[in-house]
C-alpha cells in the first residue's frame, strides 16, 4: 500500500468526512471479510461506509479498504451521486502510486466541476497538490493548492481556506518567502486558539503549526521565537507521549542550539536521534553536525559529514536550501587538497542546484503573488468597504475617544516631544543614511567565502547601494546575485556578516534611507499618496512601506511628510 502521510490525512480527510457516529468494527482480518460481505449485502448508508473506510485507512488494512471502495463506488454509481463517487475516488488514491493517484484526483475534479458542494472540486485540486508535493514537484503543487484555495474563497469555505493556506505557506517557506509564511501561520494559529480545548481537539493541526513556526523563525534567525514555539511543542508532545512528534521537536531544538552557539548540546542531541532518519531529513541533520564540527575546528569530520550529504542528495535528487553551503565547503576543501577532479565535480553540482533553486524560487514567488496575495488583498478591500458602511460604529468610536481626551493629554504631549526629536534627526538625511546602511564591525571574517570573492562582493554592494537598482520592487536575492556575478549563498553570508541583517531587511533598510533622502530633496514627492510612495521606493504595499519606515526612523512617513510640508510653507525648504 502507498504510504499515507500524516499531512495528507490532516488536510484532506478532515475536510471530507462529516462528524458521524462510528460503526463498531473489531478488526479487518481475512476471516472477517466474509462477515463484512454479509453485512454489506444489507443496505449500508453512506455514513456507515465512510466510517468503515476511515477505520480501514487508519489501520492500513488495504484488503478491507479495497472492498469497501468497490461497494462505495457501486452504490454511488447506481444512485448517480457524483459527490459520493468523488469520496470513493479519494480513498482509491490512498492505495495507488503517484501517477494513477493523480488520474483519480483528476476524476474527482471532473465529476464535481459543476457541484455546489462547499468542499468540491477544491479537494481534487488539493489532492493533486499533495501528490505533487510528495513527489518534489513543488511548482506544480503550488499551482494546484492555489486553485484549491481560490475555489474555497469563492465558496466561502473558511475551513478549506485555512488548510490550503497552510500548504501554500509551506511551499513559500521552502523557497525563501519566510515572512509571508509566518503571516499565514500566525493567522491560522489565531483562528485555532479560538477553538475550545484546541491543544487536544486539534492536536495534529496544532503540533504541525508549532513545528512550521519553529522552522520558519529559525530560517529568519529569530532564535527566541523559534525556541518559544519549539518548547511549546516539546511540552505538549511529551505530555501526550507522542514519541514521533517529540523527536521532531527535539531535533529542531538541536538546530536552535546550534544557532545559539550551544554546539556540544546540539551535537549530543543530533547524534542521539540521527540514526532514525533517512533521505533528506537525514541530510539536513548531517548538515548541522558538519557545521558544528567546523565551528569546533574538527575539519576532517566536518568534511566527512558533507560528503555523506553529497551522496544522499545525488541519490535522492532532492536538494535542500543549505546544500549550497555544503558544496562551498567541499569546493574549498578540494582546493586545499589540490583535488582538481573533486573541485570540478562540486562546482558543477553547486551551479546546477543554485540555478535550479533560483528558477523554482522565482516561479513560486510569482505564482503565489498572483494567485494568493492579490486575491487576498481584494478580499480584504471588500471587507473594509463593507465595514465603512456602518457609520454608527464610527460615530460611537469618536465619542469614546473624546471622553478619553483628558486622560491621554499628558501622554500625547510627551510623545510629541519624542517625535520632534526624531524628525530633527530625519531632516539630517546623511545621519540617517549612515545609521541605516553602515557596515558592522567584524572580528572574524566568514571562512566560507574566499577573501578575493569577499572583497569583490563588498565593492559591488557599495556601488549597488549608491545606485537606484534597489528601488525595483521585484528585485530578489537570486536576481541580485546574478547581477553581482556571484551566488545566493555567498551574497547571503556577506550581507549577514558585514551588514548585520538578513537580505530582506537589508533591502528594506537601504530603500528607507533613499526615501528619507529623496523626500528631503524632491518636493514633488510630497504630493504622493502612501501607496504612490511605496511604489517609488520599491515596496509592494503602502502598509509594508509604512512599517519599514517606522521601524527605521521611529515615526510614520505621513508624519514626516507633514513636517516637510510645514517647513516648506515656512520657507525652510
């Protein structure tokens, strides 16, 4: 029988089955099949068939499930019930390998295309998304999940929207859109916490969400946040004696300890549990073991781990983002050993995997923006317009604010003084630029980047910062790496080490420095709306521009523009 992954059950089974009273079945041995046949000869309801199929699925009893699917399909065909046919096809996919399973998923879509049922045909697309995801075809998986999500949006199926958004977040996370993923995860977590006894009643959802939030914050190097979610997962899985998920969280905690420089503690945990892993999961843990040994100056052992990773990736054809760092280390080691053949081999693999990941990343970002972000923004816009119709709420709010005026007067007086100080600094644009984009002092240069390449990238970054190339809102790390004639891994290391921040934050910071400069010097910009300014300075939304501006300066752009307009009237500009 094809493996039935946990996430598969989580996303799809819960959406398909209604809450029915389970039919009591003691087992599914061959001896019981005859008895079941006799029982089935009486007219079972669809609810009873659903329950029996679900039990057989959970017990991985393929013989019983196969029989029940035939009965289900026969009944649905006689009664011309396409929704029940679709449910039977779903169970059929759990018994098949990827290609025939995809055929059944297409059948679900075909026979429910015109259905008014709130779950269909979205489930068919979500099923295809899952099958492609499991096969490593992430771009195709994303396309199908996006179709499923938009159908759920059209049919106002909130449960499906949440589930499919998580799948979309997982793929966006995989290709570097970590902030977008965190936003989706947090939305889902907020909704989940509104449910009664959510930790136990929605245990699978909650633990999966904690795992994804931990991993995403880890990729963003938000160590405290990552540890917070990991600890929640460890406590919950330990309390419920869920050994499998407990191990997953413990291994994540080991990665957090690595980034927190607790190398011995991280190594002990990884060595304890690494033997139970295989494939890409094993390769990722070996990567951290290799990095730990490198930090502890055990270079030979570090290279041994990296070579083992190379063997796994070559065999599986499934590279993970950190694999580029692995090949950098193997290339440097080949140079040290004067191993020309090894050097050529590893450089070839690095180029291949870097190019593959960059292309897929671009496709994922474009697809996600077009099919998820934009429809969601339109949905938000419709909600906002509806809310504006309720004027009574607004009037009541104004009255309440007036009542609070006396209490808040002192607060606003103090706040005004602080804002004026910040405005004074902003008007000295050179100070702001120096503060925002100056290099951080580095005591130890990154060993993973050769010195000549390091100097070349820093020189090119200086020219980049003095240009206006960063104002292109479509610019990403892959594109910039190509323009600077380097790769994303080297560029990421340099920006993290010398600028003291991640690439997305680096890009936002230099854009804000440019915004302050241009607003001070170009008076025509003062007439622009917030959205217009966002477009000028490389931000996709006015909200992201305002947040970045406030984070860097301590005031919102509207306040800064107001001050500039006042100074213009008074003749200071």
